[in-house]
């Protein structure tokens, strides 16, 4: 029995590592072109781009680690089934329950890794991304600007250009949102704008031309508009000043918990509750994926690796649809949001537990019209 468990863990280790690498590369592919543009077209130093790429990885690990666990369990058990080793195990009295322990061990390790990622990795990645982007803009002014994209230069400054020159220095149709500390926000619209490289004090200049400044004081029922021909906007970009702030992505789980207690986690503050439960549910889904993989893996037999990949993608898409639905209703119903986030885990664990409990009897996972097989303990 002990040999069987070690053998199964060995069968799962290789596919798990391959899955983590493959899924991470796939989800990062859309970012590679943008990072390459920073190096080639805008002359951003390679070490800075490497730091930026590294800071983007932790949020993706929350997704790729559970998916890799599911794929590894399906491939490991599927190989045993394809070689009729599961039949031999069943004849020896070792059924689905007998292989549950190594799968649960792998699920617990993966769950701890996902929980650690959500606890410290995601907040670190967000803060490091902000610091690196600030340094990129500081050293290569304008490198972070893109047309039709809102760019948060600092927590108080938001820039949206309609068009950007290829070198990233000149912008056209500029919208700037600025909220000075202790005052009302100001909106600036300018025909053109360009960044001035950072000086020794870590301040980048944003020179705007032919624009207007809009503001509406809260204490007075008046709307103010001022026009200008040319104005230089100074933006401090010291990396040490960038932190998670009030952004939930930059908070650890204890910080999110305290924020929920302080704000109630409802209405506009429901995003803190959403991110808190999302990180926990993604960690727990490792157990539901692992347990579901046992009967599914026993059923694969000769269907090949493509079936394992298809099942992995399908199950995770279903999980992600629940997460997206929870994000949609977060401001309207906090209980509904929490229920949607935890529904895939509840359904998966309930179904897997029922199948394992019934594994002493015949269980048909797929209808015979699809070539389904019956499982015996």
C-alpha cells in the first residue's frame, strides 16, 4: 500500500511541474509583447522589465497551481488506468479510497502554496509592480503610457491618452485626474502632452499644452473651469512611496479581514470581502479538484492526455465563471457574492465525497453512449 502511494505521488510530480510551467507561460503570453516593446521600442533596461515580469507571476499562481494539480492527478491516475494497473489494484482490494491519501497529500501541499501566494505573494506582486512601473516612468519618462489605456502613475494621479507616439514621449488628447491631498479632485484635458525625464529628486514632469482644468468644490455649488496654454505638472515617483494603500490587491489576508471589520464589507467596500473570499476559495478548490480527479482519472483509461487537458480546462472554466459572477454581484449582495465564490468548492467536494462513498458499488460516471465505464472498488 505504501509503495502504491509513493508510486502515485511520483507519477503526479512530473505532470504537476510541467503544468505549472505551461499554464504560467500561457497566461503570461499576452504580456510578453508589451514587455518586449518596453525593451526594444522604449529602451527600458532589461533588469527593470525582468522585475516587472517577476511581479506579475504571483497572481497567476493562484490559478495555475490548482489547475496543475488537477491535470497531474488526472494524468497520474489515467496512466494507471490505461495500463490496467487500477484493475490490479481493485483486485488487490485497493479502490478509489485507497489512492485518496496521496492525492489528498498533494492537494494539501498545493493548497498551502496557493494560500501562501494569496497571503503574501499577491500583495507583494501588486506593490512591486507599482514600484517597478514608477521607476520605469522615472528613468524612461512616458514608457508606461499607452493609447486608450488608463495609467495610474501614482495613487493620486491617473492619465489617459488618446494616442501615444512610438517612443512613448508625446501624447495626444490627454485626460488627467489629480487629487491633491486634502482637496477636491481636479480634471485636466489637454490637446498634447509629453513627459520630461526625472530630475535628481525623483520627480517626473508632465508638460501639457492647450487645455482646461475642471473642478467642483464640495463646499460650494459652483463648477470652475480654467484654461491654459502650457502647464508643467510635477509628479513625484519615488519607489518607496508606492504601497498597497487602499487597493485590495495590495493587502494581505489579515489586512483585508481588518478592512472588512472596519468598513462592513458592503456596498462600495464589498471589494475587500470579494478579494478575501476569492483567495481562500481558490486555495480550498485544490481539495475539490484533487478529490474529483480520483473518479475522473479512473475513468480515463485509454482516452489519452488530451482528455485530461480538456477536463482540466472545462472544470477551471466553470470555477472561473462562478468567480466572475461573484464579481458582478459584489456591490448588490454580499451573501450572494460569498455563495457564488464558494459554490464550486461545495459542489465539487460534495460530488467527490459521494462518489468515493459509493465506490464500493458500481458507479457510472459517463453514459454508455459516450463510452462510459463502470467502476468497482
